[in-house]
C-alpha cells in the first residue's frame, strides 16, 4: 500500500502503484480538518478525475468556513447527503406535479381500462358510459381540478337532458356515471397516482328501487307464445323460449355450448355465471325440447355471426315484444322474473328457486319471487273470512 504524503497543511495524497497521469503516478487527495473539535479526514478524488493540490486547499477552506459560520455543509459527507436529498426532493416534486396534472382521460385510457378488462365483466358498459357522459365533461381535466359542484352540475344536466331517442335519462343512468367517477378516484388513490380528496364523497348518489316486479299475465303469455309459434326466425324463437322455461340470464344463454347440455340426465352446466362459480342445474322437458329442435351449427347453442358467441339480443327481443303487444317496459330480463314468480306462486320453495336461479344469497331470490296480483288478490279475499270472528253455535236440546 502506498504511503501518504503531505501536500501542505491539511492536504495529503498517495500515489497509485501502477496508473500514471500526465507522466506521473496518479495521485489520490484527501483533506483533514476539525468539526466540533474532532479531527475529520475525507477523500476528494484522483488527479485523473480533476483534483489537484490547489483545488484540495480551496475545498478544505470552504468546509472550515462553513464550520465557523454554521452555514452550509461542514463535511463532504454532509454536502453529498444534502445534494442527494435535494435530488430526491426534486424528483418527488416532479412526481407530485405529474400526479396533479394527471387527467381523467389519461387515467381511464392508460390504467383503468386495462384493469377493468381483467376484473369486470361489465367493463364495456363503463367504456360506453365514460365516452358518452364523463369524457366530454371531465376527460381533459386533472383529478384535483374537479369539484363536487362540477359533479352536481352534471347531475342536473342529466336530469334535464334526453337521450338520442328523446327520452329523459333514468336515475339508473345518472347513478352509473357517478359510481364510475367515484371508482376512478378511489383507484387512482389506491394506485398512488392521486393524493387529493375525492369530490364524490360530498355528492349524493341516487338510490334506486331495484325491486322491479316483472311478470306476464296469462293473456300476455298466450300472446307471446302465439307470436313465437309463427315467427320466421327459429333461432330467435328458441332463445326466448329457453329463457322462458329456465329463467337463465341473457349472458348465460350467450355462453351456453352444446357440451354444457346433458340430454340424458336433463341437466345443463352454466360456466362462470353471475355468481362466479360454475354450476349444473336441472331443466324441464319443454326446455330440453327447445334445444333438441335446434340445428347444431356451432359449438354455441345460440351462436352469433360466424358461429361465434352472441353478444346482443336487443333487436330481436324488441321486435318480438312489440308483435306480442307486451308492455314497453317489459325487459328480456323480465322472463327471469316471470320464471321465479310462477314457481313461487305455485308453491315451489324459495330455496329450490334460489338453486335454479343460481343465487349465492337467498335475499337476492326474494326480489325475483314476487307473487302475481291474482294470488295476492285471492289471499286478500280469504283474509276477510279468516279474520272474521266465528259465531259460536248454540245447541238446543230437542225435547222428546
């Protein structure tokens, strides 16, 4: 190891054993000085890196001056630490400004959609809601620039506005926008790209009455079946009839394949239903007859274009509904309500209905198990007799 040599007061150096610089052995410089009465020695660097005796003396004097005045770093180590902290502070400030400037659209398109496609079956609904209502109002705005008042203003605009069909926006539509916006803020905070407040915390979300009663009267059911009997599109007929006889959700019908149908045992398998767990349920003979009437043209029972999975049934349903004279507000999902209501009205246990509808929670079944008005009316009439006090009959003995 090379020996240390003095280069003047408080400056030392050692020579590199093999490396030369400008025709002489490369030198490594250090400086020695006192801090709070204690001797400190710190390395500066090599001559090949730009250090020399003059620079070493100057650097030592700066540190001694700082020690005397109490201003600035008093050691090289402290100076490096301060410089590091300054760089970190600058980086954090740049990140903070970046977060503050992050717009709703940048987050939705760059992060949220990727997450939603993997975690939400209804991500396409979020896509449409966002581009129709949220993007025009908030897309270009940073998260921190949107206030609760801005959101209340959107609510009012939607309440007074109408759709392309000229119909007022429903409370459900308004709620969808608010719920989506709140989710964007919550996820942005969760993922560390936004640190501010969520303006949705101070916005009231409309409460919906989801206990919608939908069922078919005997006359409406007769008209529907008559229309289906003579309808030219047999695939449309089969789709509606199978829904009517099974109460399956539209999405479950879309995903149903021929491999899921067990004709011998009268069972069908539902892959990833709304409850999330694949289930096998029995179906009625009329339902199996519907399947047997179909021609196998695809792996899907009710295929869409090109034999691929169907993704929509709105058009065919609207035409059938109109032809059968069903109420305009009777949805395709109403066939599921009708299935459950019919079973319950005829004495089928709610637990059985729950299993057929693949509900995880029995409370969910209650909203689908409304009794028809005829059954309620009959019960009401009977209640009058049941609640009327009975007149005690007096037995009069007959004299012989």
